[in-house]
C-alpha cells in the first residue's frame, strides 16, 4: 500500500462500526454521518504523523462524538447541553469502548445501521441508495453513476430516504433475539439487492456497475463476521462470490451476452471460486438449508464443472426442486426448466413452463427460454414469435442483441440450401 492507501482502507473498514455507534449516540443519520466525516478529516491530519491508532474504529467514534458535541455547544450557546445519557450510553474511555466493539454492542450497532437502511417503509431503490451512502460511504456522484441517473436525482432519492427514516421514529435500543433474526433476514435481502443491481447490468454498463457487486460482497463479509455460525449468511456470501467470479467472462468485447455454456472458463476468478466453494460446503454441514444456500449450491455445481458437459444437471434439477418448496416462484420454476431441458429434453421443459405464461407475460427471460426450447424442437415459427416478444421486453441492448442472434440463426436454418450457399 502507499503511504495514504492504508488510511483510506482503515477508514472504509471502520465506517460501519463508527457510523453505527454515532447513530446510537445522536439518533440522527445526518448528524452521525457528519460526525464520522469530521473524524475522518482529523484522521487524515493525525494518522500520517502519529501512525494508526490501536483501534481505528474506536478512535473515530470518540473523535466524531467529541467534535459533534462541540458543534452542539457552539450552536446552542444559550441552551444547556442535554444530559450525557441523552446522547450516549457508552463510557468515555477508549479502552472500554474498544473492548465493547468486539461484543454485542458492536454487532448490534452495525446491524441496526444496516437495518435502518433497509427499513420496510423505503422502496428498494431508496434502501440500496441509502445503504451505499451511509454504510459503504460511496459519494452521491458514484451512486448516481452506478444507477445511471443525475447527481441531483440521486441526492433527492437519498434525502427522501433519510426523511422517511426520521418520520418512522426507528427505535434505537438493542434488539432482542427475535427482532435480531428478523433484521438479519432483511439485511441479507438488501445486500442481495445491491449485488443484483450490479450483476444485472448490461455489457455497456457492466464495468460502471461492477463496484456494486464488490460492495455487496464486502457487506456480506461484514455480516458474516458478525454472525459466523449462520449458514444462510455463509450461503449468501458464497453465492455472491461464485456469481461474481464469472464477471470477466459474461460479455464479449462488444458487450454482447455470453451464455454460461459458452464462457471462457479460464477467465473465471479461481481464488474467489475456491473461497465460495469452501463457504458453501461449510454452510451445508450445518444441515439447516435455506434459499441462499441452495442457490449457492447450484452456482457451486456450475463452478466445479471444468467443461459445460461436466455440469451435474440432475443435481441442479433437484436443488431447484428444493428451492421451489422453500421459495415458490414462477421464476424459480423457469430456472428449473433449463435444468430439466438438459436432463429430460426440451419437450418436458416446455411443458413445465407453459402454465407460467400468464404470470410471466411481461418477463423477458420467459420468452427467451421458451423460444430456445421451441427452436430445439424444430418449431421455428413459434420460436420466432417468442423471440420477437423477448426483444420487445428486453431491458438492455445486450439482451436484445442476444435474442437477435437466435433469430438470425432461425433465418439461416429456414433458408433453402441453395440460398445458404449463395447460389
């Protein structure tokens, strides 16, 4: 690392702990965020000269708290300062603070901070934006760029989210065991949403939005440190790693989609795959299966296949069947149909997805998959209709281009042989 890179890394790593604790002191997102920023400015002046503190998070909490209290004093010279208990329930000593950072307060502070960002009153887009701003510390400009909107629009989105949180009067006491479990599920879902925002990017925006995937993995690792024995958090972290490991192989030089079977597997990140495989294996040993673990197990089977033909599609079919029981969804059934087509053929797969037509009538992937099955069965005219519908529903230019490739193939296959040869 460079002389200053370690400071940036330390500040990024300490942010969730510090902002979480400052939020518990001041019970206001803006105040907590400003206190942390002020502490970071002090760190940039102090740490290069004095070296890193024993515990950067504890240092930032104490400095941020003191700077914010000084600000309160300056702004309220004519008013008595509130009792200390009103703004803090921690001792002033840094040593005691540092010890408690590794205990339940540390965990609950971060979990509370994450939970506030995924408050049920907030739309998903605001949850993600708020988490990226408050927990991850991304600038408004960075978040706006990832979401392909203007800075003003993203600033407004984050401001509205903060206002909703304030109006909701979120409780700040330490959550009980039941509430902690509920929060954990909500936080995991929010992290998964952040990842999907980056993963679903098209070829021309994948590089811009890839940091969202990386940030989601960082947050998942953080959550795993707090809940080391939770198999679903292991499964979530493994799933994100195994999916992101294929990032370099998912698009060609022109930004066109490359399907899994056609990807250059030498481009897959083997280090990330190894870590993801170890995590999902550890999670499965707990014998408390959940949706994230099942999805990670499916991703693991793809990752373990050296060649497409080595893929264990029978096991993938069984895993999707288990996922259908735990998390019934037409999209899950659609994904399972792909495995069924590999195991029992396209006719069985087509029969499986036909009942989904009404519920997935506006879903791009339904018509793309249906068209592929019809094409495999030689029902080219029906396939063409399905592909046309898929293009109309495509969310990105890369999706549309991929379907047009199938249409071009249909056109070539439907031409007389003399026409194909140019005669």
